[in-house]
């Protein structure tokens, strides 16, 4: 490995300090942005430098010494601590000396910002130019300490003056850029002198003078975003809906102007932000994702009514109906065309979609929460792995992994209950008409004479689901709709995942709000709905949990919380024996983590509509130190 890479540990770890990993313990507010770092005013130039060709991103570290101190403190208490920092004396100066040699390392001021420019986007073509601040007192002595050669306004380093002429040249190509003002001198190093020539002016004149409003920030240029995120050919995603997805993705990329990620160190947490800036809101997805939000907008009250054992929670203020109309119309049109191609009756489809049009993507807030019984899942998986009961233990483990889901909208149930009933009837009518036409081989059947050729489905239907309205428990509010969705396999010898099962759907009135609950374990769903709708059970809701100030801040478009354990539990399906084995292994691994993966991680999303039709959406994730320790411990196995 080339020693230039040794300049990057600070940059890379600072920019990617950890991945988000619910213990409902204290969650402190998201920390405010620190004051801007010291920076000189921008250089006056008749023709400002522009980003050089091929530049994909620029990373800035405001205070390398501070970042190194926080990084070592965080990692020292993880399983990687003894391995990486066993001596306890590793310092950034040592990395710098190994990368540049002792003479050059001595002139660098690690209390001021470091800038790193990346060229290219793939691992094989990626090249780096590092811009390091030169200590002000060292600038007058550069000619005394180094053999320098003037080149394009810079002083290229040949070697240190006290070095033996027979010794090898410095590990990397480096050049001093004196700067136009006091304190602006930089040392630029790279593998290729052409990269230094290309990036020097931009890094010194444009990037360097800008204040750094975070401990570390990486800006990704527009062309690089589009190259990385551009739509694939979609060979495995057929039909009208697949084509629409590609079209929407391409339109979103045309709107996207830039992306940045930043990191801010706290005493016991790391705050990570991702910001997308859109040049316009022409695409349907941009309109939906970046709506205007009032500065005093508060989280929907239903969010704090979610059960306290919610593993993953989310809310959004939602876009307006007008902002959602282009997306809704395009989506419904594609679904209709695909369904007609699959042999469904067009007239009944139109009635169903007309009903959906009054209920889905109509604007307004949305709250969602999901969870499961981790302890029950661990017990069932342990019994499964021990071989107790064989098929019976497999079934029990699979059921234990089924989650419960709650959804709330700020609309009265009087509009939703009739709508859900009608949708269920229309869905059954569609299935019956398709089955009848297919059996008779008549008009409308796939392949029938005079009927449009049906699009081949990758996965044939392997089960039939019927809906039955049954009595709701007396413990839920009067007027609650309870629907059992009964699924049975269509073929003998179906895999266990397709065994007969019943999923319970509830639509629950709560004043001007409507709650939905769904899950295979009826008692679990009912218990959570009672907590959400009964004021006498406030102590069992998120609103009673301590330390949720971060999720009460006004002006957010969306927010929520999750945990490493919650994501793992909800992602475990148990549909096959292999999936059950994987779930058992994952949950067993979580049990050995320092905090068992249950640390709550809050998320806040803001949206601003700027002048000239531009917009900016920013998501901030607060990673407590305990969550980072869990993630590192899990990843180091």
C-alpha cells in the first residue's frame, strides 16, 4: 500500500465515524451546529478558480487534532481499541511523519483545517490530493529547510536540505502554495504532479477560505452523484411500474444539484448529517420529498402515542395534495396498465383506483411504528435450534418473528372504514373475475383470442387470500373495523412460509384520527392499539419515555427513531429454514453486544424551499457512543 494512504485515516474515519445502529432511555436533543471555524476571507479574484475536471468530492476536517482526540476516545472503549490503540501514544503527527517524512510533517499545523480532494469515483481510478496548512512561523524558513523548485507559482519540494543526497526522495510529490495572504500557505501532496497542478488553485483560493461549520464535511460534486446514482438498465424490473421507477429516478437526478455529509463530535455522541440540494422541483419525486414546511410545525400528536416498545418509529408532515398529485397520477396509471396486462378487469380496476385516489397520497401527516417481541423470538429460536418439536418449533419460531405494525393519519375513521370495506370487495371481485376468465379461457384471459397478451409474471401466485370481517374486541373503541386476511396455499407441499395463516387488520377510530393495526399475532396488535388510543395508558407510549426532546423540535419535515436490534428483528423473516438459522445467529450476536443493540437512535429531517424553485432536504442522525460501540463490536466479528 502506498504511504499516501496514511494521510487518509483521519479523513475517512471522521467522515464515516459509524453507521446508524430501541432502548428507550434518554435521548438528548440533536446538538446545534458549532460556530464556524477560523477562516480568512475569500481571495479577491477577477476569475475565481473552478473545480478541476474529474474532481468528484472534497473532504474538510476543521480541527484534525480535535477529531483525532474524539476518535481515539470513542474507539478506545470498543473491541477495536486494544488492537488499534494498544500503545495509547499514537498521534496524528506520527501518521503524517510516516506519510510525508519527518521534515515535511514538522511544518504542518494540525490545529487548522485539512482539505482532501478526490478525483474519480471508482476504487481503481480514484486519486487524492491533500491540502495541509503550513504553520505560519515556518513559511519564512521554507527555503532554508527544503530544496525547492518553482513551478506554476508553487514551490515543488525536491528534498529536505539536511537530507543525504543519496537518500530516496520524499515519499510523495509535494509542493508549497505560498498563498496570497498571511496564514494561507498550504502544502499539497499527491501521487501525480498533474493532480497537484489541477487542484491547487481551487483548493487554496476557493475551498480553503470557506468556513467549516462542522468538525468534518464532505461535498460531492453533481456529476459524481449522477454517475453513482444513475438509473440502471432495469433488465430485471419489467412492466409499466418498472419503467416509471426508472423515469422518476432519472428526473430526480436531473433536479439534484449537490450532496454533502457532515460530522459533529459531542461528548457522548456523534451527529451525522446528509444534505441534498435540488436545483429545482420539477420531478414528481422531488415535489414529494422536498415540500415546504412551516418553521413551527410540530411532530404529529399520534407519533408520541406510539407504544413505548416500538422498535422503529417514523413520522412525516407530508407534502400537500397538489405536490403529490403528479406522483399519484403517474403511479396509479402504471399500476393500472400492469394490472390490465396481468389479466385483471379494467372496469373494476378503474373503480378500485378511483377509491384509492381519495385515500392514498392525498397529503397530510403520516405516523408509522413497528415492533416485535424480542424475548419471545429469542426463546422460540433457541428451541428451534435445539431441535425441540422439529416442524412445530419451526412454526413457533416463524410466528415469533412476525412484527406488529401501527399507522396513524389525522383523518376521521368515518372516511376510512367505508373505504377499506369497498377496497376489500373490489379486490376480491378482481381476483374472481381473473380466475373465471382464466378458467374459461374467455375474453380478458391471458392469451385468449382477442385479449391483450398478458405480461409474464416472474412469480406465479402460490396462495389465495380472502378477507372476512369479524367482531372487534370490546377493549377497542366502538366502531372499530376488524378484518381477518386468511391465506391458504394453492398447491400441495407448499413451503412452510406459505402455510395457512391469518393476518389481522384493524381500522380504529380515535376522534379526528384513525389508527391502523396489522399483524399475525392478534393479541399483540390489540395491545398496542389500546396503548395508542386509550388516554389511560399514557405511560405505555413514546410520549412518556424520557429524553425525547430531539424528536419534539419544531420545523422538521420528518423524524423518528430506530435501533440496531429493532432493525435486525424487523428484518428477520423466517420464511425458510435458512432464514430462521440466520435470524437465530443474528439475535444471538446482538445478545453479546455491550448494549445489546437496544440504544435508541433519533433522526430528524428538515426541508426548505429556496428561491428560484430550489430546495434542500437534510437528515440528521444522532449516534450515541453506546450505539457506535455496538455497531463496531458487531462489525469486528
